[in-house]
C-alpha cells in the first residue's frame, strides 16, 4: 500500500506501544493504512513518550477509552497480560470490530482472550515474525515488517471476511502471510525462536557464572559465536519470561528433543566419532544456505553486523 490509497480501517487502536506496537503505528501512519490511531499503554511515561514521538492521534491510559469506536484493536503488550486487557476492553468494543494481537505465543493467548470477546466482534490473532532485541516506543521503525512473515492464526469458525481484512492489513504493513492453527504455530516457533532464545540465555548465564567463579576472561575474549548469543540474550526479560510461561508444553517437548540430540553429540565427541560430527555440521551448513536462499538472512560475514 502506498500513501494516499484507501485505508483498510477507519480507526485502529494499539494497547501497548513498544517495539512492535510502535513499529505498526509508524507504518500505519506513513502509508495511510488506517484513518485514525488511538494509543493506550500501562505507564504514563510510555504514553507521554509515544505522544512526543507523534505515534498516534489520541492517547489514553484507559484501554477501554482507546478502543471505543475502533474498527481494529491490536494488543501489543507481553502475552501474560492478554486476558486482563481483553477483559478490560470487552464492554467498549464496537460491533463488527476486529480484535487482534501480536503475541509470540498463540494457543495460550487464544485461551486467555477468547472468553472475553463479545458476540459480534471478530477475534483474529496474529504474530509478526519480526523483531529486534530492543524494546520500548523509541525502538520501533516502520520497515520492521517489510519482507518478514506474519503468521495469522484464526480460531476455528472465525469470520472469513475478518481474516481476509487482517491478511490485507499485514500485507499493507509489508509482511508475507502464512495462515495456520495456533497449536501448529506454537510448535514451529518453539524450535525456531523460543528454544534458540533459551539456549542463548543459558550459555550467556553459564559464561557469566564461570567468569565470576574462576575470574577467567570469558567476556573479554568472547569470539563471534558467543557474541551472537549475547545479542539474543539481551532480549526483553518480561516478554521472554511470558513466552516461556505461556508456551510451556511446546517448549518442553522441543527441549526434550534438543537435549537428546545434545547427548548424542557429547557421546560422539567422547568416543571420537568424527564422521558423525562432520555429517551433522555439513547438514547444518546446508540449512544455513537454504535460509539465505529464501531471503530470511544475508550471507554477509558476521550476520552483516558492522565491525567495531
Ligand atoms: P516492548 O517493546 O517491551 O513493549 C511492550 C508494551 O506493552 C509497552 O508499551 C508496555 O508499556 C506495554 N505493556 C506492558 N504491560 C502492559 C499491560 N498490562 N497493559 C497495557 N500495556 C502494557 O515489547 P514488544 O517487543 O513490542 O512486544 C510486544 C508483544 O509483541 C509481545 O507479546 C511479544 O511476544 C510480541 N512480539 C515481540 C517481538 C520482538 O522481537 N520483540 C516479535 C514479535 C512479536 P508500559 O511501558 O506502559 O508498561
């Protein structure tokens, strides 16, 4: 969508205005995807910052006030707060409105929110698979979703026209779309995003502990592999605490498989089974190649990061 074309929604409301809410608000404003933007968040400091940045047209600490007359409401807060926010906005939702979210977990968010969605209001959850390790309204930028996937997870029986409108909305924000069930989403994201974050948090935690107890120089001499883990492990603690607490089953299932495979590697190293290591490392290199081939990353050295 380009500036000047017909908006997809008259009024859109964001509840939570950090990295993701702030990025959607920016692209919506820049490209005229909605006519009016209402913003609500929990803390007055964050609301004032959003106002200073000019992210919306109206600002309120009361989420029910923000959603009044909105055609689309998008929850952009940590997933643990989804149920309470849905309950707070429910009485103020307009008939025919679409309620959506951007949570990194879907099954649990549907369970939290669905009971509060009034009849005549459409509930179409979504997850833009795009982000950075930054948070807060200053971290957002309008091209965050450009060329990235957005997974839409309509609950069973969801209105097709409302789903199509959310598809059109995310396409207008620059995303490629995939539609799947909330449960399938949670399995796929457990292995592609949640477990990698857990591994990063764990390895950085172990290294920091080693440094403390052995006075070694783990941080000073950290090489590329470790530095890349520290970038992931700098991700927002509240968001990621909520991801693990609310995608428990899928994460535990995938973690079980990961640990089994790790033991197999430990065994191969112990018994000098070099062919096994070589075969795995060759297969994983091909996976990296295929991720680059489909445009999910660049093959610039060091993940394209600037050298200090
Ligand atoms: P963020 O930058 O930390 O922003 C979170 C926002 O939610 C802040 O404006 C915060 O406001 C607000 N908030 C927190 N608790 C709230 C509550 N109870 N009621 C209303 N507002 C509340 O986080 P984010 O990265 O944008 O993540 C938001 C959502 O996007 C999460 O569900 C996350 O799973 C999902 N997501 C994140 C990424 C990523 O890479 N970061 C990618 C895709 C999806 P206050 O300052 O006022 O508390």
